[in-house]
């Protein structure tokens, strides 16, 4: 009797164990299938999210790209697409701002994101990152011009052919007083676009190099092609000063008078006319022009000491 009960208990235990094992296997299979579906859904959402980023970028919806990529970085802080999208969108937001403080906020966000992107191996040959970084550092100001030059040169070295790289390089080199490199960069920029601002920038670099004759040619050309009165006035001021230093006082006076005809009252033009009249010994006319300069600009640094103020 004892043996029969033992065999019964043993068989029942075996059946319970088999059922338990079967249930565990079924649960494991259900869990595995659930994980597959979750992963598939996650991957689908990820693909959709990335496609949405590209679509928004192509539509120029930079603020939405900025927000979506920022949310993506909270989940994947070293994702290359999110980092570059966030950095590029931040730059676009920066240059759209009116307030300089807002501009710098977005510029800093751009630099933070793209510097992280450079740590990702995918960025090794992607000149877009260095290109935008270089321009972002340019907007940071004088203290960051060396970094602007570094990244713009890296972009050019990676054969990234953005049309405005030579112009930004020219401006950055001029800011650090490397005028020879500035002239070389501006020359490349002028090959694709003869804008008045480029001509003026080229002239200023040649003035800094004390190559007045070459600078004169660019200033004359700038005056000929420019449709912007302020740019023309600046070019005439530079040209008048060059002519005055060369002893061509009549031609210099004509440039300053042309500014007054264009602008009505211009403190710098009045001051320079005063300088010309003083050099000729006509003190009365000189002082009259310096007084006109001060009426236009009471803080004019040149006219005040001339009048003993």
C-alpha cells in the first residue's frame, strides 16, 4: 500500500513539473515575441523620427528641427544625426535673430552640438560640420577668429565647396591682421562674385598692407558697382584719404564733397575737408569744417582736439 501511494505521488509530481516547465516555456516565448514587437516598434519610430527630421530640414522648418533633435539627444546624446541636425538648426536660428544676445545663445548651442559631433567617427570626412563651426565661431567675435579660421580651413581641406568659405576666411584673416592671407581668400571669393562689400573688404586689406595703388583700384570699382549709398560713402572716405596722402588734394576734396552731396551731413567728410584746408594754410575754412563735423557728431575723436576741446 505504501509503495502504490509513492508511485502515485511521484507520477503526480512529474505531471506538475511538466506542466510548470511547459508554462515557463510558453511564457518565455510570449516574452520573446513581445520584445521583438517592442524593438520593431522602437526601430519603426526611430526611422520615422529620422525621416521627419530630414523632411523638416528640407522644408526649412529649423525651429522644429531644433526642438525634435534636442528631444532626440535626451535619449541618445551621442547620436550623429541628432547632434548635427541640432547644431545646424541652431546656427540657422542664430542668424535669424535680431537681438545679439539671442544670436549668441543659439551660436553657443550650435558649437556645443557640433563639437560633440566631431567626437563621432562618422564626422571624419563631413566638411559640413567644420564649415558651420567655423562660421559659428566667426559670429562669436574677435576672440574666436583663430577657431573660425581653423574650422573653415579644415572644411576647405575636406573639399567642402561652400561658396562663402573664402569670404568668411578673408574676413577672419583680416580680423587677426593676417592681411596677406585675407587678400588671398578674398581673391578666391571675387572669382565667383564681384560684390561691392567684397571689393571694399579687399581694398581695406590692401590699405593695411600699405599697397595704396592696388587698394585704389578696388575702391574705384566698388564705387562703380555698388547700389548701397553707405558702402559708397565708406569707399569714398578711404579713397579720399589715400589721395590726400598722395598729395592729390583736388581729387581728394572731390571725393569728400561727393559724400556730402550724397549724405547731406557726414562728420568724417567734414573732418577730412578740414584737414585738407588746414594743410593748405586755410585755417578759417578748416575750423569751419571741423565745427560742422562736431555738430554732426559731438563725440568725433578727430575734430574735438583740432578745436582744442
